[in-house]
């Protein structure tokens, strides 16, 4: 009676051929997958930069200049630029004055990480003192560096090489609107041999409606 089956040699050859085919397929598949993921990440970075710009436009529109604070060029503290504002909830029926939220919305750029972060901030006010209408530059810098805010921070976009503001007179101590917002995002290309750059320059204006 004749036996049929697979010899050990045939099995070894089959496994070897399977390994060679798998290796060749991986050589074709992995670079394509890596390229796709890279392109998707780059696309998300550009989309996030557009989202950041639109978000700043909307939130400045729904705020008032009396609540806006800007801090610039604090690289030693890990903050290149920072902005804080308080959104307007409504306007008083009798006077038309804006009624704003107690929390501040804070944006800041970390130049080492090349990322822009956002977090809400409610400062602790000592007993007997009034809640501040706006943050001082020192308070804004301290809020950006406060370890308690790490959990609240949300990274909005990365690969940010420039994130800055100017106003009409060039002095940010007393704002002379509108603000000019400047954003440069430099994303490494798919081959990691260069960068793809997008630059945004837009005016930011608060509404400041009274009636």
C-alpha cells in the first residue's frame, strides 16, 4: 500500500517560499502604508491650523477688547506668545454693557515643541478682591506654566514655527485694534527631506456691540 503525504524537505521548502513571498509583500506594503500615514498626518496638521485660525476669529468676535491680554517672547519660560480673553455671554438690557464669563480662554505657543495649546482658566482670587476683568501679563504667563493646567490643556496644532500678533501702533500694552494674526506651519514632507509651509495672516476684531 502506497503512502501519500508531505516530507520534511517539502515542508521546509514550502515554509521558505512562504517566507520569501511574505518578505517581498511587506517590502511593497510597508513603505506605502508609511507614506499614507505620513500624508494623512500632514493633512491633519494643515487642517488643524485652519481650525485654529477660525476658532480665534470666532472667539475674538464674541469677546471685547477690555478682556484681551497678550504676552510675547517668553521662550525661557516655554511660552513664545500667549493670548487670553473672556467670552461675552450677553449684553445688559439697561446699559448695553457686555456681561462676560468668569473663565478666561487661553492660547499659547510652545516654541520648543512647536505646538499651540488651549485651556480654560479660572484664576483664584483672594478674599476681598474683585475678579479681574483681564489677566495681567504676569498672570497669563503663570497660567500657561501652571502644572494644574496640564490636564486641561488641549493641543490644537503642531509644527508651528511662528505664532504672533501685532496691532496698529505696534505696542501691545494698550491694544490698538484690529490685531493682525500671523501663523506659519511647517510640516515635514512625505520623504522627510524638506518641509511644506503654509502661512496665514488675518485680522482679528472684537465685536464690542452696545445698544
